[in-house]
C-alpha cells in the first residue's frame, strides 16, 4: 500500500498528514498565517518519525503567495530528493469534500478583506476558483472557516502543476515603483 505525505499551506494553517488507503497514520497542523516556513519542516519531521512515505500530495491553492510557495516548494523538493511522485490538488476541492449539499460555495480568507472561493454542485467544482469581497459572492449557501480535509486531498485526482495564484503579489519591483 502507498503511504502518502499530504501537505497544505493554502490557509492560515500548515497541515501535514501521512495516509495509507483510508488510514491516517499521522495528522497534525500548526496555526499561523505567517508561520508556514518554520511549521512545515517541524510537522514533516514529526510525521516521518511515524512512517516513511511513497508519494507526496500538495494543496496548490488558491492561497496567499508566500504560504503556497512554502508548501509547494517543500513538497516538490522533498519528492525530488526521495525520487517519489508529487501531485498537486486544488485546496478548495479538499474543503468541499467535507460538505454534503447539492449546491454550495466554499470560501477561505484571502486577506485584504477578500476571500478565495469556488462553487460546487453535487460535490464537483463549477468553474475556476476566484477572489472577491465576501459581499460580492451570492447564489448558494456559503461555507467559510473550514480547512482542507487531508484524506480528501489525497483521494482527489491531482494533475495541477502550477500554484493557483488569483492576484498579483504585494511586492513591487523597484523599477515599477
């Protein structure tokens, strides 16, 4: 059986799990929207004390640039160093998998008073994720303040190869100032 290291840094949590089939061998998270850098290696080290892994699955967002970059770069480097496969999955899809409704919207904090969101019908995402002010999102029940379910992250098909960035970075090059 394949043991999968699941990583998600798309929200204010750094989440790590090791999952084999339907069994969670390790699950942990640390809160802190700006603490992904130190939190991720600590959680992975703790996880690897429980079990080795054969594959990596990483949440590709949408999410803030720095948080996503930390998780994705770590996952890709880890997999490359161990010569194991890595798959990318939409983090909102792993949140939506927890909800049993016909039609709904999932949102996560995007900072700047905005949210990342996607709409789902029968558990399947309708359209691409977006970023808007919460008051601009209407049309279905909204589920907020949830985090990606790591078992769902592992079970979802993963073919996303680029981070899901929905807005430009805050940083501005000196030449553009």
